[in-house]
């Protein structure tokens, strides 16, 4: 099959587009003919070596996949060839103490399709049948591919972890990202007020159209001071943060008493520091999360069908132009998700 993959770590220039081995499904697996695959920040971490693929190189990125079933394993009964599906990327053993408690995202053997095994930058991807949901006809393959990580992670962070309530206030970092563009919508759906950050003025109107009540250009304004001004010096109830480093530290200054910071990534650096006086004196909660559940993914599809949430797709690239697509994301030009479309997708 054709795939975009890499044999060594580095930047977008390391991506090759060529023939690649076909995936070999087991009895409980399904082969999905990829119709769209979202680019996620974890792809960049895998590519540059900050998170080396556990199975080694070469590796095919791509955690967010929609497509049609090309082949079903001998033990699969609930799906059939030609069916439209969306792939839940989380992999769990189902047997460890955390899985048995229903906390599969902290499974001792947890991983992602596209990270811990080859993913969707390809014509075909292998997935366990239990990781598939039917993709409704009313949701395009492109829109569906914007949901499985970015939107699902934002939902779990705000609804399950932060327990966001109507009337509360939220700071969403990086409105132009897939996570940011989803988090703004989800917070507004809950009934919260939202302030968000962007890295360029051309993203201000974009953030406002998503529902943000206030937008701060962090390159030209001090987002801590702007959040304090917007909140009448009170601070916000919740921060959704996925940058790390100085952004993590300064996000804590934006929280009010009993506030919650949910960190869902480390896009700038894996390291961050904090002034602990703010944490204990204001009784703050610092929470980590990754992804969500397949049941939450089903809920998101229902909300999209009902018109209450909208996947945000900036643009698509042919799979053969994966280098250009990744560079576009690395240059932070995107406003929402960037997708790869295999030939014929």
C-alpha cells in the first residue's frame, strides 16, 4: 500500500511517501480503508523523536482516522466490508487493575493507534473491532477525522476532569489548535464563558466565531494581565492547557480560588514549573488527562449530528503531500484541524 512514513527522526522533510507493508489483521481486527486522517501534535513528537515510536522505525503516524471497512477478521461479527466507520485510537489491555476499574486511559499497557503501532497516514490501517464506531452518513469523513483525539480529549478534560458547570469561566490556550477550537465550543455548550489565546491577529475573528467571549494575542499582550482584566481580577475557574513550559506556569496565575488546571499535552516542552504558593494558598487542582472513552466519542457524534458541536477543519492535503501538511502545522498556520486524504479518499 501507499503510506507516508519516516525512517529517521527530524522535521517534516523526513517524511517519505512510498510503498509500505500492508497491515496484517488478526481474527478480532478490522482493516479500514482510510478516507481521512487528522494530523495531531503527537505525530510531531513521534517524528522529531521526543516520543520515539515504541515499535521502532520505520513508522506510520496518524491517530485520527475515518474510512470504510476493507476486511474483517474471522472473529468479527458486528461489522461488514464497505461500512463507514470512525476509529477510536486508544488501546488498552482490558485486564489490568485500571482497566477493571473502568479507567482504560491509564491502562498499564495503554497506547494509541498511530503512535504505539502504525496509523492512518496510509491507504489502510489495522484496528481492533472493539475500537470502531459506525460513522453516520450525515458526518463526512473529513469532519469525522477531526473528532477522535482533539475533540474527544477536550470533552473529557472539560466535562469529566474539570467538571465544568454553567456560569463558570474558562481559559482555553491556543484557539487555533484542534484541541483549542474544540474546547471553546464544548465550554460554550456547557454554558461557560470563555477567554482564549491566539498567536496572530488573523485568528481573533476565527476564535470569536467559535464562541469565545474574549481573545488575547499572546505575542503582543500579556495573557495573565488580560485574563485578570477580563475577569475583574477574579481569575478563571478552569484552564485548558496543552503547551507546557512557561505557558503552564503562567496559566496557574490565571486561576481563581478552587480553580482547576487541566493539562492535556506538552506541545512546547515536556517540562513545566509552578509557584506552589498559588497552588496551596488558593486550593487549586492540577489535573492531567489523555483522550477519553469510546462512549464519550459516541456522545460527540450525537452532538455533531444534532448540530450542537462542529468539527473544525482548516484544510486538507493529499497523503502524498504529507510533508507540506506537517510543515503547515509546524508553522502554526492552521485554524483547526489539518487532514490527510489518501488517493481516492
